[in-house]
């Protein structure tokens, strides 16, 4: 089972970074395939915290190859900062451990400006983006005017292309969005400097991955965001601008889908979402506040408070189906300790009818009533549990109920931030 994809099943921040870092010890390659630095993946090793935005979460393990695939959008300034921060901590001493697809698209300062100005213009109906230029960069990719990472190897071509894109974006910024234009010369100068430092990472990573997989190397694909932020299947338009489902691991890395052996979905033991958009099981009361404080639910990228609510099995069943999940990992179980009665959403009621699938319409999602089953909670602190049998009965029953309802076996349960605070129930590469 050498090729494993790991994706978020909810609205992001499920703990993908932590779990990828844990499973990476058994992998030889870790690869990102979509999203950009809208992602914030937190790793805690022996109390030391690292938040990664672009570099794959295998980087803290010496000797593992980390790949940023063609489906990712890259802000070169952020990438360089991240590389330098990792180097300063002694984590990326060997540059050959990081390879970046020459086909990955670039995020330019004008994309960030357009992202922010579009959100401003939308007012109350804004998406609540991370403001990192993700949407505008993917828009340029789709409209075939984007610039790719491989261009950093050719400064003359880079200059000409940058000039064209910036001039065009300035028209849009000033005339449509009524925002300030950007200085092309300043951006070009900055990008030429960046290109000298980053061009060496550029590679045909699709070919490389294919060869590594043929050699039998164990590859772990690391999703960003979550299933409900997928631009086709999520709560559109309150989504990100990439496909976040498991199928994107193939298109976003350049391998064929038949090479994927196993697909792991991660869910928190409850639900969170950051930014706008529907959230059927949201708790707008003290309990929601309690989950936020206990779970440290503040965005890893923007610091915004995350909205919190109960686990939603209608939504998770949809994620199981969309991703062809073979395995489930539940994180942050420790956060639920001390809640007497835990609610689990088992259905949606809308205008007197029980819905049997996750609806497409925002209006329905906003109006529906979740149907809850109440289960018994537990009081014990779970953060030191090393084995499933060490968990209180009620916590085990909670996990078994989720596993049975979703009909996907549990591969691991996370009970704390640290790399070691996890109860493995199986091996991802077997
Ligand atoms: P990602 O985007 O999916 O990688 O998740 P984030 O890193 O944005 O958010 C997850 C947060 O929960 C981080 O602060 C993690 O350190 C933390 N975390 C991960 N797993 C656990 C867990 O099992 N228990 C607790 N208490 N915190 C966790
Ligand atoms: P990780 O990988 C949670 C959300 C934003 C916003 C919407 C669109 O850490 O789980 P964008 O900047 O992508 O155009 O914003 O998507 N969002 C995330 N929410 N975790 C993430 O990544 C996210 N990346 C984007 O808050 O609602
Ligand atoms: Mg995150």
C-alpha cells in the first residue's frame, strides 16, 4: 500500500498537519497537491510548535522528500520565508529534500490585492477568505493567464509576463474594484530577487512522483482545507478555489488515480469552520465558546476565532462518499471531556421532511434543523491515553458510534496537540 492520500472531511483545520507529521515517519515522500498558503498546518513535536503553510508536513522528519505539486498555488515570498524559518530551526539543511512543481501557479501581490478588494466590495456577503490571493490566482490559472513556478528559471520571460499580468490586474483593481493600483517595477524587482533563491527547487514533480511510486516508495499526499470547502462539492460559494477532495491528489500531483491505494479522512470529534457560510450544527451559545477555548480554536493562518459546533454525520457521510474513504482518523477527542451529554447530528429536517443527502442550496442549509442523537459524555482527561482501551467507556462508545454510522474503520484517534498524543489503531502503509 505505498500511496496514501490524507484529506480533511469537514471545513478544514481537522488536524491534518499533526496526523501527516505522525504518519510521515513511515513514509518516504510527503506531497501537497492543492491549495496554497491559505492552509495553516500545525505540528507540535516535544512541545515545539511549527505552523506550515506551503511546505509539506513531513519536513520535520530528517531524510523525507517533500514535494509541492502542480495543483498548489505558491506565493514565492511566503515560500521563501517558510524555507528560511525552517532552515533557521535546523529542519531544512538539505535543499534537495524540497521539490516544487514547475507547473504550480504563482500568487502575485496583485492577486492578494484583488482578493482583499473583492471581499471589501462584497460587504456583508463576503466569503471571509484568508486574503492570501488564492481565488484570484486560481482564476488566472483557469482563464489561462497565470504564471507558473517554472518561469522563475527564466528571468527575462518572468519580467515580460509579470508586466503584462500586473498591468491587466491594475485595470481591474482601479476600474472595477475601485482600489489602488500596484507598482509593476517594484513587483518585478522583488520577483527577480526571489527567483534567484527559489528557481533551484523547480522540477517536473509529476514525473518524479511517478518514478518514485514505480520504485515502491511510500508516498503520503497531504490535503489542505477540507471537503466542505471544495469548490464543486462544498458549501458554494462559501468555499475555497480548489478541489479539496481526494481525487484532486491525482490531478494536483500528476499521477494517475489508479496509483492511489488508500484514502484517509480526518474529522474532529466536533466541527469547526472559519469564515462565512452555512454550518448546520453550529453552537452559538456558551458551549460553542467552551469548545473554542478548550480546543484553542483560532485560525492557524489568520488567527480568526473558529465557529464551533457538534459533529455532523450527514455531512461526514457525504465526505465518505465524495472521497472514497478507506480509513478514518478522529482528532481532538480530548476537547470533549467534561461535557455531560454530547450531541451527534444524524439527520437534517427541512420543511417537515427528512433530507437524505447534503443539500446544494445555501438557503436550505441555512434553514434546515439538525436532528440530534444524544450520547453520554465523559469527565476524564484523555490527553495521556496511549491505547484505545485506556479511553473511558463513553469515549469508546462515541467513537464506535461514529465509525459504525460512517461504515469506515478508525485508523487513529488523536488526544492532544503533540506528535505522540495519538492512539494508532492500524498502519497506513500496510
Ligand atoms: P490542519 O489545518 O488540519 O492541519 O489543522 P490546524 O493546525 O489548522 O488546526 C488544528 C489545531 O488543533 C492545531 O492547533 C493543532 O495543534 C491542534 N490539534 C491537533 N490535534 C489535536 C488533538 O487531538 N487535541 C488537541 N487538543 N489539539 C489538537
Ligand atoms: P487548512 O489547510 C480552514 C476558508 C477561509 C474562507 C474560505 C475561502 O489549514 O485546513 P480562501 O482564502 O481559500 O479563498 O478562503 O476557505 N479556508 C480555510 N478554512 N482551514 C483552511 O486550511 C482554510 N483555507 C481556506 O476561511 O472561509
Ligand atoms: Mg489549518
